[in-house]
């Protein structure tokens, strides 16, 4: 007798084809589907692919998985559903930590065409994604969504934590004002590497150890910074003003940075930041929010932030909400413990969530 599970698996994958959209015409069809389902208000004048350069851009084709009914001829394949799959490493910055890293399969841009909805396409695609994630050695699948019922049905559970802290701009404006500026060239991928290294260094400071984050190369960072409607600010302590006047802004001398917005997502939200001193960051955020005429600004914060830093945040806040960070599906009972530990002791910054 053929085992029942296997018969089922064969039948659900038999009627469709999974493919990467290598041809420009396939990528256009995919982008139309994604825009229709994920950007229905059509309020943006840029493409959805520009919002996800690493997974929807032409060099990200291998991360993009389209589904078409198997009986369609190759050239006429109608894409009925899509999702990205991108394998990332989450790593602890503590060398003394015994288990330094886990592999996470990040999933995003999950959508089924309007006409194809409710026919089981996404269940099939998520089954295929799970198969690929396992074969690539992933410990878990991770994604971000408000579709609680759907993802629970697909076997995902909430994991990790993030604090969404609303900062009062009048309270921030009482703090010392650091020197803050927008570095030239980040929108075209021309930021000095030294500056990007410094930012990656800063975002690891001030959290309880071990602190886990997704590894990000300089190339990936500079591609992510090109996302439209993304604002990058860097700055340093007012005490360095003299040095500045003599030498101009120096890339490695920045004390903090923060990023607001990311395409259609997280507008008005500081979703990635790093600093040597919380008060400098808050003073810089206050200055920028005030220039933008805002009364409040939200910052996303890893809950494992050191106590002294969280006191400053509390003093400047009007509300603090705790939320799960992402939806997760561990891929084996053994990996579940490691994944929970890394996500509870770490953070996936907004720029890394696809
Ligand atoms: C959510 C979405 C991806 C589901 O795709 P789909 O191909 O219609 O889903 P399927 O037909 O494979 O459904 C699988 C199961 O989930 C259920 N389901 C589908 N959509 C659901 C929803 N919104 N809420 C709860 N359950 C849902 C189905 O009833 C089905 O259950 P069953 O197998 O027990 O009968 C699709 O509706 C969509 O593209 N929505 C708009 C874009 C979006 O919100 N994407 C998610 C962003 S992360």
C-alpha cells in the first residue's frame, strides 16, 4: 500500500508548476499580481519591485517563486500565486555563546491572484516553500502578516517580541540636540563603506547578551537603502562640533543612525537604529520629527534593550505596546528551541523583513 501522506503530497503538487521569473515578461506579470493584491490603492508612483530590491529585483530572481497551472504552455503560463523565499543567517554577536547561529527562511510578498483565490494555490506554494527551505538547511520559516487566521491554519505561530514605542516630540525637544544630517548618496547606493560598517556596528550596541540579528552584507545594505520613501539620518554628539568644523563630517565618527519608512511600509516609524548613547538618538529623532511637523513618532525597539537605555525611552514615550515580532514555523522539534531562543534574544530590523 502507498502511504496516505505520500499519495496526498503527489496529488497536490501534480497540477501546478513552480518557477522563478527569469524573463522580464514573467517578472512584469508577477509585479502586476503583487501590485493588485498588496498595493490595491495604487497610491505609489514606484514599482513594488523597487520596494524589495533583493528579492524582487532582477538579481533576486532566485528568491522569487511563481505558481502556474501545469497545463499552461510555457510561454503563456499565467501566474496564479507568488511568494519570496530568502535564506538568511541569524547570528549572535557574543563569541562566548555556544550556539552562535540559526538559518531562517524569510518569506514575503505572499499573494494569490484575485481570480485564483480560494482554490488551494497558496497552500500548495507554502508546502513547496517548506520543502525548499528544508532542503536549503533552514531551521524555521519566518514571515510578517496581519492574516492571523490564515497563517495559524498554515501552521505558523507568533514568535519573538518587539516594543512599539510612541515618542512625544515635545518631550524629545527638551533633550540636547546632536548634530544630525542625511548622508549623501544612500539613494543611489553610493554610501561610503566605512559609514555602513559603522552603522552595522552601532545597531549591535546596548542589548543584553547574546543579541541575535540577521547577517547583512555591505552590498545588501546599500541595495536596501535604495528603497523609495526611506529616509536615513546619521549624527554625532554636539561635543564633536569642533572636529566637524575642522574636518567635515567623518564617516566613522557618527554616534547614531536611524531609518524612517521603507516604501509603502513603516512610514513615520523608526524601524532600524543604532547608537552609542540613547539620549543622542532621541535628541536626533526629536529634531527630525519637529522638522517634519510631527507631534509623535514611533520607534521599534528590541525588548532586550539594556535597562539604562529603556529608562530614557520610557521618559520620552506616550505609549508602549508589546507585539510578537513575526510568524514562525520551526522545521523540526530540535530546531524549535534554538529558533525560540534566537528570536527571544534577538531582533529582525525592519529593513531585513521582506
Ligand atoms: C491570503 C491569500 C494569500 C490566500 O491565498 P489562497 O490561494 O486564496 O489560499 P488557499 O486557497 O490556498 O487557502 C488555504 C486555506 O486557507 C484558508 N484561507 C484563505 N484565505 C484566508 C484568510 N484570509 N483567512 C483565513 N483563512 C484563509 C482557505 O479557506 C483554505 O482553508 P482549507 O484548506 O481548510 O479549505 C490570498 O487571499 C491573498 O493573496 N490575499 C491578499 C494578499 C495578502 O493579504 N497576502 C498576505 C500578505 S502576508
